[in-house]
C-alpha cells in the first residue's frame, strides 16, 4: 500500500516539474505568453520593410510552440506508459461472480494520471493551433507583401546588379524551400496515389485519351478545316480568314480537351484535395491560354500554305520567327505557374522579387531576339534585290509598333536592373498581353470584312441570289455589306479597347491609383491635374485622332466606292465628320481634365473681346465654311467664276477654299467671299457645257443650205450631245449691217470642254463652207451693236 502511494506522489511531482523545465534544464515557454505575443503582432503591414521583422517574430513564436509540443509529447508518452503499467479497472463479467472493488490508491493514481494526460493533450492541441495560426498569419502577410509589391509599380528594391540582392534571394529561398518541398511532395503524392491499383486504370485511360486528342484528333481536324475551306468556301480572302480562325479554335479546343482528359483520369476517384484542384485548374487555364499563342502563330505565319497567309510577311521572316510563338507560350506558362505556385505555397517577398527578376530578364532576352530578327530582315531584304513591295509595311503603323516594342523592352531591362522590378514586370507583361490581343483582333477584323464580302455583297453567295431573284441592285448590297462590316469592326474595336484596359482597371487612371510612390510624390497636384487625368487626356486625344482617321479612310476606301455620291459631297461628308470627331474629342478631353463648360465662361468672355477685334475675320471665314458645307452653293469639282478669276474648286478648308486656275496655279479664296459676294457657278445646276457659234452670212446665201451643213457636222462629232432636250439647233438671229446673223448651238458633256470643241467645230464648218463656195462676210468680229448713238462694240 505504501509503495503505491509513494509512486503516485512521485509521478505527480514529476509531471508538474516537467511542465516548467525542459529536459535540458532550460525553462520552457509558457503557452499564455506565446498566445499573447501572437495577438500583439499586427495583422496587416504598412510597408514591405517591416514584413521581415514580423515574419521573424512569428518564426520565434512557432519555434517556442514546437518546443512545447515536443516536450509535452514526451510527457504524454510517459504518462501513457505509466497508465499501461497500472492494472486495468475491473470489468463486469456475467460468467464470474461479484466484482472485487479496486484499491483506492490505484484508482486515485489512475484518475490523477488521466487528468494530467487530458491537460497535456489540451496544451499540445493549443500549441499546434498557435503554430497553424502563425502559418496562416505568415501566408497572409507574405501575400499582402507580394500584392503590395505588385501594386506599387514604383516601389524600388535592391538592384539585381548588386551581390546583396542575390544574397538576400538565397536566404529567402532557403526559408521558403521547406514549404515549396512540402507542396511538391503533396503534388507528387497525388500522382503516386493515381498509380495505385484502384486508380491507375483511369489514370492510364486519361493519358491515352489525352495523347490521342493531342496528336491524332488534332491532325484530323486540321485537315478537315482545310478541306471544308477548299470545297465549301469560295476562293477569296474569306477562305484565308476562316481557315485562320479555324486553326486557332482547333488549337485551343484540342489543348483544352487534352488537359481535361488528363485531369479527369487523375482525379476520377476524387483523390485530389479541393485546394489542389483549384491550383491544377489554374494551371490548366494557363496552358489553354498558351495554346492560343501557338494557334495565333500557326494562323498568322501559315508556314506550309503561303497562299493562305493573312499578313504580308515574306517566307524568310516567317521561317525566322517560326519557333518564337512556342517559346513565348512556354515562358508564359512557366511565369504564370510561378505566380500561381507562389500564392499557393506562400513564398516570401524576397523570393518573389528574385523570381520576377529572372522572369523579366528572360522575357527581355526573348524580346531582343524577336525584334532583332525583324529589324535584321527589313534591313537586309532590300540589299538582296528582292520584291520589297510585299515585305516593307505599306503604312507607318508597323514601324510605330516596332519602335514602341523596342522602347518597352529596353525600358523593362533598365527598370529591372535599377531595382524597379514591379514596373519592369508590368511593362513586359503588358507588352505580351497587347501583342497577343492585337494579333487576335487582327484576325477578327479581317474575318468581319471578308465574311460580309463573301456572303452579302453582290458577288457573294447570298448576294448573287438576291440580285437574281429579287432584282436588288448590286450597289445596295455592296453598301449593306460595307455598313455591316463597319458596325462589326466598331464593336470589335470597342471590345479591343476594353480588353486592353483590363490590366489598368476600369480606366487608364487605374495605373496611377495603386498607392504608388509616384502618386505620393505628386500629391501636391491633387487639386489641379493629376498624372492619371493627364494620361487619360493624352490617350483620348490620340484615340480621337486614330478613330477620326479610321472613319475617314473607311468612308473613302470602303463605303463611297459602292455609292453614286459625287466627289464634292464625299469630301463634304468627310470634312464634317472630321469636325464632329474633333468636337467630341475635345469635349471628352475637357471632361476628363475636370473642366466643365461653367469653368470656361471666363475663357469665352476673354475670347469675345478678341473675336470683336482680331479674330472677327477668322470666325467669319470659319462660319462661312460651315455654311458652304451644309448649303453647298459650291462644292468640290465645281467650275466657278469669282471676280476676274475662274477655275475648279479642289478643296474646301476651314478658313479658305482652294481653286485651281487654268494655268494650273492655285488661288486661295477666303470662304466669306463665297457667302457675301456674287459667285458664278458654271456647274451648279447642270453639268453640260454649251457651245454657241455666231456666223455672219451674205444675203445672197441660202440659209437652209448652211443650216444643213452645220447640222451634219454636229451629228458627226462624237462630243456633241443628242440627248432629249439637248439636241443641237440653229436659228437666224436677224440682219445686221447687210448680213444674215446665224447662231448655231450645241451641248457637250462638260463646260470645261466647250472651248476646245468650239474650236474644232469652227474649223470643220469653215472648211466645209469653203468647199461649197459659200463665203462668210468680212466683219466676223462684229458680235453686238448697241443702238445707243456713238457707242459701237
């Protein structure tokens, strides 16, 4: 009895003593102190400089909790051993007699050990909870630091050119490596579990279907797309654009099916955890997006079928750029996988920055290689005496885009090396995003134009039947096709702008609304014009200029050729459209800058004084130009006589009108001259010209004979019109000075031809009259006699 009591007291003393001291004699941390320290730490960070200190404190707290767990686990094992050494409590047994009661000291000892075991187990659970909370707090803080680093584009870190940067990256990677290894082990464990007997058949089936889809089905669909294009789609540009779209969709769909089959076979029995499922789905989406890049490369380059290539690229340039879509896709997959894994694993900011530097430099090297190949091609091609017309860009836009790409790539390299890693990463990723989106919409723009041209236009599949069965005019169908194509392009352009602005938020000002250092530096301008407002205003001006130019080019090159509108009306429409776009652009720019019409009242007051004095003539000419474009008293192409000058109107500008004179010189006339003074428009109401020949004949000549001669000459001349109401006619105007005055009148197609045709007709008439021995009277120069005495013209 006494030994058991002594043993119970000794165990209790040993239990309480081990709660305070560790096996090495050091005092153990107290759970209450650890919990209080954890609660004192901030749950969010103000700047990235304090993140490392907080993480170090969390690591210390977790280390103390882990030490408690180790000690308490050993104590729990000792107590379990002691409990197992005690005799089991008596249990009822029907086959035996009454139960012998257990000794009280053993029962008390067992009860004390059981209570102590429960207390130690609760401490272990609390310590594990503190460690788990510390892990979650660390992951949250590191996620905040990474998000803050990405949001603050102008946040500067140590330069990658310094050794200390890579030393810090090495330390961060060493601390993050256990988490990375733990995550990779969990992924590897899923694949090993998929190879177990109950799962491997489904996993192998998924791999088999994925390979069949990627290689066999992909090849079959590609051949089917080309076969349908050759047999069902008429020859033309629509065939090329539809095939290009089919190649892209086929590549994306095949990649999506392949990855789906592989994932479905892996997780057929639900062996993947929900968190890992979200990670794998994100990786699958990244691979599908990369397949869009490779599909764009196949569609735009069209290596095997040069005649189906949409952009005007030479074979040499295509062969030089052929492997780069795959390299870009691979780099994007690796880059995005690192970002996704970083969020999943919870790596520190130092590791995040180091990986971003490596990614930026890799993309910069790839950009230099691509741009260098393009520049080398356009520099060497003219020296080879090749057909440069199809290789050199016809417009300035490709050159501008290449220059912009060079600037962004070089800027990314410079910003990364000086420590602005987030800004460099932002620039290079936006460059890749912009190139991918522009390439996609290039094919969609071509498709929208070619599809309506091949279907609704007069020569399209539907258009031919409409012309034959319903007698619809070809011009109407061509106009309808052009308008529908223009509306579709406008919608596509709107979608293009919205997609390009996705990384900036809802507007361009989102770039400067990320609490970056530049906004902090320029806070003094917050009551005036912020950098975001200025950038938005510049982009609105550029966008207005581009939209105005595109609309004008579309009208001139696409819509007007399918109409019967004369050139003067066309130019008036284009000019008025330019004014409207300019007014809308200026209004939007002022609205973006926060300048309302009320704020412009003082400017209008100041301008009113200037208009009253110095700007009156300019405003008068401007208003006169608008009146000319609306009322159209004169239009481009009209032959006008103003004062002593006459010529053709070539252009109506805002302030003045250009008139081309007979000697090919240009006369600049203010617009107010056409509104306030008399102007003779030779072609306003009619386009025909009149030729009038006045012949003096002797009284002895038979007028009927002369009339028949002149009429026969008129009939034999191809320039003389004989339409209804425009027939030539000859009349006797009277007798003057003893001579018959005969006037012959005919009409020609244009008043500009009247002088030349009159001269030709006079030669023929005089020659014919000489052959018939009919002589004209001597005073041929007499045209009019005024009956006023003493005044003879």
